[in-house]
């Protein structure tokens, strides 16, 4: 479908606020074949971890992130990119990329060594620098997220692809 916009400069990415909750809920529900559904309460409780893309006062995209701690190894904690969705009519104009890049920028301050995603859209994440990894490397994610899945009995038979991006920390000052 042709993108209806003539320019892409009229959308902006920003931190989500509470008035965005219903729009985020609707966007995730509209993509339930691709995303894990999230109750309103979960979106509210994690509103500080959401970014939205706004166009002419309307929310047309969202994305969020979650910390995955590693027992006994605090500095190995990673970030999972979650709930990335762009309204169909506004796709392929850089909004999804902008949302994920904004998350990667946001989490730099915490020095996470990498971010991961489980996704049905590998080409999108590949274009952002993510590479495919074995699901065995994200067992913590499988235990915390996939264990509640209602679509697949076993995460290893699920067609979602595990991907990772390494985050450079060399240039960050360690105080
Ligand atoms: C995946 C998704 C978020 C991409 O959003 P988008 O705004 O269209 O993505 P962008 O315009 O920023 O695309 C960036 C690049 O990703 C790649 N890409 C995006 N969608 C793609 C697709 N369907 N097939 C192949 N490559 C794709 C392209 O390289 C693209 O660059 P280009 O347009 O210059 O070729 C959107 O298609 C979507 O909401 N899908 C349903 C939900 C989903 O699968 N979310 C991801 C799981 S967390």
C-alpha cells in the first residue's frame, strides 16, 4: 500500500505519557498476530518504558523496552525491545526504525552490553543492526515471557526469531 504521506517530517517520536495508553493498547491489539498482547495495567505500569510516534496529534506507532537481569552478573543484564508496532498506512517511512533507535539511544546511559528481540520481522531488525542468535542464548526471556504464551506450547517450535544487537560501551564514561 502506498504511504499516504508526501513528507515524513510531520511525525515525531517522544516518550509516552498516560494519555497515550489507550492508543498504545489499540495498536498492540491490532497487531496481535505479531506481538504479545499487553493489558492496560501493564502498559500503565510501564509507561516510562514506552515511546510513541505521533503524527498530527495521533499515535501511529509505539515501542517499549524491558530489562532482563542476569543472576549473579549485574553488568550482563540485557534489554528486550518489545511491542514495536506502526500503523499499516504509515509503514516504510522510517517510523519503526526511529522508534527502535530511540530506545537504543535511551538505554545507552545504563551501559547494557546488548539488546535482544524475539520477532517475526527479522528483516526490519536486521536493517537496524540486529543479528540472529540461538534461542538458547535468551533462556531468561523464554522463562519470563514465552512461558506465558498462549500460541505455542514450546518456544523452540515457535517461528519467532531471536536477534541481538551489541551496544558499544567503550565511549561511555564510567563514573
Ligand atoms: C516491523 C514494523 C514495526 C516496521 O515499521 P516501519 O515503520 O514500516 O519500518 P521502517 O520504515 O522504519 O523500516 C526500516 C527498514 O526496515 C526494513 N523493513 C521494514 N519493514 C519491512 C518488511 N515488511 N519487510 C522487509 N524489510 C522491512 C527495511 O529495510 C526498511 O528500510 P526501507 O524502507 O528503507 O527499505 C511494522 O512493519 C509493524 O508494525 N509490523 C507489525 C508488528 C511487528 O511485527 N513488530 C515487530 C515485532 S517486535
